[in-house]
C-alpha cells in the first residue's frame, strides 16, 4: 500500500523500500498512485482469505500510531 508517484520515475515506487533523497518530489494522492494502491488492495483481496480482518488490524495499528504521535506534539 506504500506505492507513491515520484517525479521523473516512469512508474509508481514503493515508498517503504526507497530511501528519501534531498530534492525528491513525491506525490501520494494522484490518479497514478491511487490506481497502483487499488491494484495492490485488489491483489490482497484475491490472495488472502482473511483480508478484511487483516486490513482492519492494519487500520487499527495505523490509527493508534498516528494518535500517539499527535499526543506527543
């Protein structure tokens, strides 16, 4: 789900596998990035029996992590 659009890259890039570089321009909410993310989600839903449960758990983990970071501000 970490696919993003990187300027001058011919296709979406997995942000979780690419280190940030100075001057790098990244877009997360574009048609290209969203289509790539939808493709990953579709793949998960086809391949996994309990995908809805796993997605729900990921959402809870992410929500908790963001909430904790906001409290620290």
